[in-house]
């Protein structure tokens, strides 16, 4: 995992010799690393404008990395592209930052598209992040929101949380990432909800003592390994997810016990569950019920929506109250995500300005 903490050196040296890759980006400039300094100044480009040292707007495409050293700001890509060269280090580095919003930016061809290290209360929303090694990486970071992004075709992981807690990852479209869609490593008390996760390696992967996380309301379909995979991870809640047509299994559990898994729809996975050295709870009792299983062949004599016989997974795992029809999973309207995030950002800026005015007084 130390490779995640040294992003400026890993892979760059081995990838720099690759030839035959080209990217067409109009109106770019390459002047080295760009800095948004703590005093609000912009160094290294003329293509990021600010009128108030709070909102920073791209006015053209940029072919550089950006390091943010100022808190309480908004970086608005304005639909423009931030592009690296053959997986150069980090697209936008938010290390140590608080209350920074990054929105409406196309980010391509970096080792890591957006990097948060020891960062908190940042908002990453409405971005298109493609063809990086990792899309968004959070390391030792808390209380951040990753929402409403389109993240596609990254070489390892779309969104990676490493030793990070109390973050929200919601309403993202995550497609065709080669190894993982969303990965949590030694990360707890996070919420993973309302994401569309399709055609990745593992859809959602919890590893190495990731606990007390909530995974709910996600559409997890046609991933090439497991829809959801828990390894050495316990005391999580996995509920109200559509888990469909995943190649290896709907959910995998390896040495992962005491998880609550209920109100999910397991539909046409190669095997619904892979379980090794794991004992979990598969229902919410009666009459709330358990999960819907497309291969359940029981009956419902009293028409209460609960199967009359249990769904046996293995000797240690049983859904005692299998659902006869698919659980209805409410969808959060995606068109509300960005406006709500903008309101949250505006409120944060107002609070910041009032604090500054009070300090000046």
C-alpha cells in the first residue's frame, strides 16, 4: 500500500518509455506544476482565473498538474480538460486541504486524477475522470463527499479509500475500470450509496479491516469478478442494492463475519454468494425480510411476501426470510446532486467570508 503514498514516482519511470500514445487537447499550455498558493495567487498558468480568490475557473484546457495550497475555495473546470502525459503524477493534489470543491472538470491520463491526503470536508462533484491509473484516491482523509462524477476506464481503481473514514461516495457512474470500481482499504464508517457500478473487476471491494461501512442503494451489474467483495472486513451493512449478472459472484466474503446483508436483489449472478470462513446475518427478521434471490424456488402460501422455506447459502449462512419479489430500491434523482452540492459549497463560502470579516473586525 505504500505505493499509494508515493504517487510522484511510481509507474512514471516505467511508463515514460511507452510510445504510440497520443492525446488531442486544444489550447493547452505546459509550464510545469501549477500552484494555487495559500495567499490566493495562481502560479504557473494564465488559464485559471479568479476574481475573489475563492472561485477559480478554467478558461481553457490545461496540460499540467495542479497543487492546491489554499483552503475554502472552489475550483471550477468550466467543462475544460486537465490532462497529463502518459500517467504523470497527480492531476489535482488536495493534500492537507479543507473545504475545497473541485467540479466540472475533465481529468485524463494521470497516475491519480484527484488526490486527497490528510484532507477533510472537500467536495469532488460533477467531474469526468478517465484513463488514469487511479481515478480518485483518499488517504488518511475524512468527511469528504465524492458525488455525481463519471469515472471510466482507469487502470486500477475508480475511487480508492485508504485509511479514510466518514466519507460519502454517492451517485457516481463508475464503468470499465480494470481492477476495482470502489475500493476501501482499512477504512471505516463510510457511506457508499446510489452509485451505478458496471463492468469493472470487483464492483465494490472492502479489504483489511474495513468496518462499520454502509453500502446501500447501488446498482452493481456485470462486473467481471464479484459485485461486492469483502475480505477480512466485518460489521458492515450491505442493504438495498441491485446486484445483477456479475461474473464470479454477486457477493464474496472471505474471513468476513458479522455483516448485515439484507433487502438486496441478487439476480442472475454466476453464483449468488461466495463465502469462505465467514458467518453473516442475511435478513432483517420478520416481517422486514431478507434478500431477493432469483434462483429461490420456494413458495409463499400465506402471501406475506416472504418465502415459506429458508434460502440456505451454506452451513453457516442462511437467509431465514427470503423475499418473493424484488425489493424496491428508491432512486435519488441524479439531477439534484450537483445543485445540492453547489448549495452546500455556497453556504461554506458564506460561513468562511463571515469568519474572515469577524477576524478583520
